[in-house]
């Protein structure tokens, strides 16, 4: 067993469904973890570990973790559809896989419950889901990852593709409104109403290119295409173009270490740092993009370099304990903290170790590395 597998095993051993050690936000708040996107990221990665290793301990852990939250009638402990929070859809992705692997009917019922939120989400005038009810008229790149792959899998599997057009158009709207033509990068968020204090009053856009948000968007494109019906050729062609364009734009900013900076286009500026979660997401997105045929084979070197860079920079072994550092805990816009999206704001958020927003993508990238036949030399 290599050091990375040992690391994930240690995290699993120390975690319970109420208090997973990778949910640093909840641990710092002293609260139990309800139904949230952070645990969803981690359980998805653990299910990928099962897919690549066929080791039942990963499936059993994921099943036990989600089973604990989902009641027999399909209701979910700690989840309220009426909150209308797009982040809460993300953990629903694990339900499809666990339903297929275990056949538990309560998972199928829970899938319907999570899907019911999609029908209740308010929308911008362009037709995109608000990020949350408490963030009116706002689209954040993160939200596309949280919702659209789940939405697409439901439509193709259970709803005769009735709303696939809605999904494709939400991606098209984001590309039109949020992409910067000069760099090819996407701004973190967009306010359709142009009212928020953090947005440009002409464009509605926030000020900066935040690495993890760009990563979420890359994964949103990739994972939604992966769940689409291949016969949707024209729509998928546009998605592929957007994905390739984003990866090409990001490669211009890849550091010689293989990683990317917290504020992507300002490497070398005071306090800017190489950030783990977003770098791991792009490692995963590039490697999986090559595997699925969306990127040329030659690109896999960029994904491998990113993964190796994270290992070299932030995977540390101290007194027998392994930890993964360099993870931005959280970043957003507005809210009670009046987060303004400036460069200084992105530098002010805590940098932590072992948080699932970094560890989950790191493990996803690791599974893609394993698929290439790579072995970790520790």
C-alpha cells in the first residue's frame, strides 16, 4: 500500500458520519455534519477508490456513511429542499452509484427528493439557477459542479431527457456571461441584477479568477458530458469546445511546479500561493479529459505534472502521520461577512490541511493517475 492509500485509510478510520475529520469547517464550528457538498466530494472520491481498487472497504465505508443519513422513506437527515441551496445537490451524486451497487430502494427515493429541489430553484433572467436562495440572481461557477452532473444523470436515466436542453443552455449562458475574452478564464461569480456591492455594475461580474471556482467549472463540464446522451451531438460539441478552451487557457498559467496559484493570473504577486484543491481538480480534469477522449493524449503530461507538484509541495510525512496542506478553506462573495472578491479577500481566507475540498479532488486525481499505470514512489 502506498502512502496516499495509507493517508485515505487513516482519514476514514478517524471519521464518523456526524464528524468526518475532513470537514474542517464543521469541526471548527463544533457542529455535526449534516448533508453537505464537502462530504459529497469526499464520498464520491472514496467510491472512485472502490472502482479502481475493487477493495470492499471503500464501498462499505461510503455505503455506511450515506446510509446513516438517508432514512427508509428517502428523506435525508440534515437536508431541507426548501433551503434552495445548490451546494446541497452535490452529495446526491453518490446516491446513483450507491443505488446501483447496493440496490437499496431508499437511495432511489432519496434521488427523487434531491431532484425535487431542482424544480424549486429560483432562476436568473437568463434562466440559470441562483446559487442559493440567500444569494438572489447570482450564478457562481461552483454551482455548476454542485448541480449539473446530478441533474444530467437524472434526466438521462429517469426522465427521458426532458430537461437536457435546460442543462446545456445554463452552460452556454455561463460561457457567454462569465468568460473573459482576453485570458479565456472565467470570473468567480455573476450577478444578473447588477445590484451586489462586489460586482461590476456594467457586466455584473466579480473581480477575480479564483482557482477552485475555475476547477469546479472544469469538472462540471467534464462530469456533465460524462453523464450526457452521446446522441446530443451539437450540444456536446459546444461543451467539449468550452472544456478544451478552458484547459488551454489554464495551461498558460501552470507554474513550473505543476500547480496553479490561488488567484490564477497573478502568480508572483505578494501573498499569492500555490493552492492544492484547485490544482488537484485540474490534474483530475486533464487526466480524465484525456481518458474520455476530450483532450489529446499529449495533455496527460500536464495532469501528471500537476499531481506530482502537489505531492512534492504539500504532501507531508511528520512523525508517521501524513497530511495534505495548501488548501484554501473557503471563498465566496457577499453574505454576512461582506466578502468583496478583491485580491486581498482571496488572500485573507484560511489555508488548512486535510480538508475534503482539497483531499477529495486529490484522491480523484490519484485514481486517474492509477488508471494510467502510475505508481507513487514514497
